[in-house]
C-alpha cells in the first residue's frame, strides 16, 4: 500500500521557455473604437484589447507616447491600418 492514503501525488512540472515581455503598446484607431496592440521587441503582436480597458490604462500610466507608428519599422506590424490611422497612433515603449 502506498503512503499517500488514497491521494495521488502531484505530477512533475513541465518546463517551458518563458515568454518575452511586452515592449510596446500601440494605441491605434480601428474603425469605430481605438484598440491597444501589445507588441514584443520584435514588433510581433501578442495581444489586442479595447484601448479603454483598465489594464491598458494601468500599463501606459506615466509613459510618454511617441508618434512613430508611420515609420518603416512598423510597416509589417501595422500593415492592416491606413496611413492616417498610423500617423494618429500612439506608441508607448514600456520599461522591461
């Protein structure tokens, strides 16, 4: 008989690589409402939220926005947006 008294021991932990931290929050107009796109340092999108969500407001609190979404380095990441939307977008660079 085992020493667990009928309770199974927990299994071993699975080791997974850690996710890279979010580096950029891009607040951009998307039709009727602004959205916040969370991007890695490689400018790969990892999440998208309503820009008015409390989590987004908390993430960008105290961070100064830059109007750089229309530059060439953002072409691939924001290819679905018009030039006007990209010029009006705010890009927040987070400290990691």
